[in-house]
C-alpha cells in the first residue's frame, strides 16, 4: 500500500486521485483488525481522562516538613508565584479590599 502511495503521490488528475484515496481507505478498512488494541489511558481507551490531575494549590497546603524534602522545588515555586502575582497585578490591577473580603 505504501509503495502504491509513493507511486501515485504526484497524481494531477483529481478524479483518479480521489478514486485511489477511496480504494486505499477501503483496503485499510478491510485489512484492519475487527477489535483493535486500545491502550486504557489513550484516546478511545476505557480510562481516557478518567482522572484529573490534582490542582496546583494543593502544594500550598503541604506541611513544612513535607516541603523540606524538596527545598529547591519549593524555593523556585515561591519565586514563580511572586512573578505570577506581579504579572497579574500589572495586567489587571490590585484587587479591591472591599470586594475581596
């Protein structure tokens, strides 16, 4: 099938190209397995998008002893959080104290 594709890849006649495409699709359908393997976590699998990733704020409620196990990560995380807040305040302004409480 690949050799035939390479042979006709520069076909100029659109009617002939469409017929070749339809014939190739039909052959692929006829030769494909009736029950293809689908990995569980892949699209079409039974467990695809069953679990959602944990939210980012969950790391903020870790105990300090847990955070101490990963000092570089949490130091970088604090820097990133400050940068995010500064960028937010630059784009949207500081929140009003009356509204936020």
